[in-house]
């Protein structure tokens, strides 16, 4: 019963149109950015670019708002940028902690 309902839902005209639209594929392609940020969270801190991290954080915050305001709302895009904002802020935290702890060591 539930499987039949799921198949009917996935094969109806509206879902087919959604799965072939940029409203779906744009966010799917965009998921590469937060996935890369999450994957990089375990790498060496000296590789982080502070300027790029700030730019990506601001970019995601702006487009998170856009995804919420556009009609119909694009929750897939919103989720992507929400995730990226968090991942970039974490990278920014790592960058600042590394930079300022390094400066303290040099002045001591």
C-alpha cells in the first residue's frame, strides 16, 4: 500500500516536472559546495582561505534568503545554503583560531 502510494507520487506529472526543472537540479548541483566544506573540515587549517570562507558564508546567507523568498519556495536550495553557511562558519572559526593562536605564539 505505502509502496504503491510512493510510486504514484514519484510518477505523477507534477513530480516529473519538478525533477526535470532547474528548481531541482540547481540546488542538487550546488550541494557540492557544502559537501566540499564538510570534507575539508578535517584537513590542515593552513589550507583555509579566510577571504574565500567569508565570501562563501555571505553568499550562502544571501541565497538562503532568496530561496525562502522565491515563489514557490525552494526548500532544497534553502537547505543547501543553510548547510553551507554552517560549514563555512565552522571553517572560519578554525581559520581565526589558527591565525590568532599563531600570532600569540610569535609575540611571546
